[in-house]
């Protein structure tokens, strides 16, 4: 890399009178510290403008760093003093510059920190009509070369750092300008005659700063010694990374840390300035500030002041924002609260709504009509329970304007509760279908699941799987109970009911072998017709997942059907009966019977006289597929796909006695994961 500075033959060598290991420590500074120190040097020289220029290298992305200022430059007669030792410069004696600026540096460390960036550093000074250069190499930090002087009319200093040791991410596009802004924000704000241009971008503060507040901070040590500091809080108009900057007197920041407070919706940088920090700097221990008890006591006192400040600011802003909503007539409450419950609801609403306004930039940009809708949704969610608020707000706020208007129109036609209930019913059913597949199809669960005490009990709560039109009439009862339900549904006021009165109403219903038959489930529905007097009954025989549908099972269900067909008390011209046996798989013989020519798959018996009766053999796969088919339209509209995790959450709501051990273990594992995530 060839320097763009004018080369001159060195006529003088300067030897630094300090131990080499001390210099080496300075050359390990971070880029932000090294560049900031060089800018502070320009500030101390009364520069009005500092430009930091970056150039690419031949073999690297970053090859040269140049800092140019229009300050007073380095006096030629002070070069030896300045470069021969650390400290002891004119800054040690001066408090302010000729232009009245507080002095930043005292120890002359800036020039050595420059070597943390590159192998060779050259200073070109323009002072009192003379221009000369000072240069040094990282390989020999105890020697600097000074060139002859030439005439010049300008003043200032240019520092060129060549052979950059690695591709530091310090370009403006890397966001490095924001780090410099945090360091110099307060100084740039207070001194409008000082500006920094970094990589072609001017660091702006005045227009970006919303407010600056000053506080005095005091703390005492255990022995009663008093330590004082000043705290300056900059509140920004835009998003910034929050920082607490520790500063030497004159507000020259040397260390940053997280502020360690919650200040909802505020973007700020705080500057804590103390003489104690200067004492550390004088002893070259400012890098150990977080281990210094008095310094940390001041930091903790500043955090207390920060919390007080932002509590008051939040209260002011909250009152202002709520009044703004009331004036715009989008605040969902009117008048005074009628009771303590409403008082609490309003307090919760205010907190949630203000958080929404703070953390969703899109909310403030939304038209008032949509803002009113969102605030009404917040109110409705709070009234039904605040636990669901985060997901509700996230989805509603992200809705496009057109969809928000559709939702507003929908809520004029029905209630939010009805919309939620409808959507939840569909998602619950989709989750149940996935849960049922886990119960009856997965190997371990299928082997463990029992018929009557488990599977039967689950299905009894979800009979819609056989058709939404059916209602449960009998659960694990005999055919005599089925008969009683049948008669109660039809009544005895019809002609056919009168004709049946002479039959023995209390005689048990027996199958073809003269035995009482226990059916798992009897479902019934009314068929919509002009007379509204037709019914369908569905009798379901459930088999545990490990048992196949064989001829014995099919014959068992046929016996139930024949018992109904042969018993005159069941006869009614307006009633149809379907009997269905359900299991996981067919045996080969049963599969042949379920595939009869000219009949729907699974229909194994059909009678039309004396009453209409059909007997079916179905698999769970077929039942689930048909149920999913009925939900397909709503599933697509909701854009929802139930997964195993949601299915297990659904099963968690079911009595654990109804579940297999395998599923219980999976639910326990899910509980453990959620508890760990919550922690």
C-alpha cells in the first residue's frame, strides 16, 4: 500500500522512553476505542470537522484508514515531548483548549492505540505554516521518525494507518457509525461547531435526539466517603441499542455497558461522568472499572435514577396517549368505571394497549378505523381472559388493511366470541383426528390401548367423527336400553306407536341366540324432511386397535342387526338403522365380505323389510379420512395443520385413564419441555 501523504526523508529519530510491554498493551485496543481516541485527539486540537476515510486494499477488503481534521495540528517544537513519553503533555497542564473545549486526553495514548489497527501509522501535522510528518512501525514501537518541515497555509492533522492487520468490520454499512454516535452523541449535541463524517456519512445527533435530561448522582462508601457523578440521559427519536456510557470529566466516554433497567418503549443512551473514573485513568486501570467498588456504587445509583426518570416519563406518555385515543374517539371505554372489576379491566387494558402502541410500529401507521378495531379486540380479549392476548394482537396487527376491514364487517354481523368458538371447534376436531391416529396407529399405543375402558371412553366424547348430525343416545348399554331410547324418540302418539302398545314393552331384547347384547354406542339424528319425522339410528361396535376385523366380529354385529329386525317393537317405517363395526384392519376373509359386487365398500348386510337396516365393516383409517374430508374446506380457510405436538396438548385435556401408557409418557415429555422453556 502506497501512502497518499507526501513522503519526506526522515531527519530525526525519536526514542520512546517507556517500557515496551506498556506500549504493547495499548496496541490491543478494540477498533472503536482506537478510532474514538484519534477523533478525541482532533477534538482536543479544536477541530471543527473530522473525516474518517476507509480505502480497500489490494489483497484485503480494508487496506487503509485515514483520519483528517482541521484543528491546530501538532506544534513542531513539541513533537519530541509528545512522542517520547506517555503522559506529561500540554494536556496535563491545560483544562480547556483555546476555543474553550474541555480537554479529553492526558496520557498521549491515542497514537499507540492506532497501531491496534495497522502495522504502520503516519501523522502529518500542519501547524503555524509548517507541515511535517511523524511515522512509526508496529515492529519497533519505541522509535518514530520525523521528516523535514515544508511550508503550508492550512492547519490540521492527518493520520494514516496502513497495512491494516485484518478486515475489521468498521465500514458504515457494517453499522460502525452507530457505535461512534453513541460515543460522541452528547458532545456533538452540546457543541454544534463539531462534526464527524465517517465513511462518507455525517453522524447526526441534533435531529435524532428527542430530549436530554441532566441529573446529579451521589453515593457513599462504607466509611462515609462521598462520591459524586453527573448523569445525562439522551432520549432518541429512533431505535438505538441502549447503553450506559462511563465518561471521564468533560464527558469523554471510555467504557460502555448495558443499562440494566426496563424502560418500555424508550430508546436512550445514558452518560455517567465522575472524577472517580479519572482517578482510574490516571492509574491506567480504567479497563478494570467494573471491579472498582466506588465506580460500581455510582453505576448502581445511576440505575436507580434511570428507573425513576423513565417511570415518570412513562406515566406522562401514558396519560398523553390515552387522552389522544379518547379525543379521537377510538378508546373503547366511556365515562367512569361502574365497579372495581371494570376498574381492574381498564388498568389491564391501558397497560396492554400502550405496550402495543410502543412495540408495534405498524399500529401507529394504521388508520384510526383499524386502530379502533384493534383496541376493541384488546378489550374483548381482556374480558374473556388476558392469557390469549399476545397471539391475538400479533395476528390482528399484522393483518393487511383490507382484511382488517373484513374483520370489522364480520364483527358487525356476529360477535368475536362466536368467531373464536367456530374456529376453535374446527381446530379442536383436526387436533382430535391427529390424536386419534396417535392412539390407534402408533405401534406401542396400539398394542396397549384397551377397548372399553379407554378407546370407547374417548370416542364417546367425540361422536361427531361418525357424522356431525348424530347425537349420542346410549353408551355401553344393552339392546333393551336402545329400544327404550328408540321409543322415547319416536313417541307413542303415532299410529304405529299405538299399534305397538300391545307388545310387551318391558321384555328384554335378545339376539338370535337368545342372549342380551351390549352395544358400544347408539347415535341418532333427525332427517330434515318437510314432515321432519324421519330418523336414522347408528349403532357402533368398537374394537381395540390390536384386534382385526374378522368374520366373527362381523357376525356379532349382524346378530345385533337381526335382533332389531326380528323385534316388532323396533319397527317403524320412518326409521333407518345402520350398524357398524370399526377396527384398524381387516382379515383377508373379512376383506372379501366387505367387497361385495354392486355394493359400497364395507356394506356386509342390507335389509329393506320389515325395516331398513344396513350393516357395515369399516376401518379407522376410512372413518378418519371421511371426517377430515368434511373439514377440508374449513381446514384450508383456517390454514391450519394439526401436528403431533398440538395433538398431544389436546390429549392432555382428556382423562389420563383413557390413554395408553405410551401416550402418557409422550405427554409427560411435552410437559417437561414446556416447563423448561418457561423457566
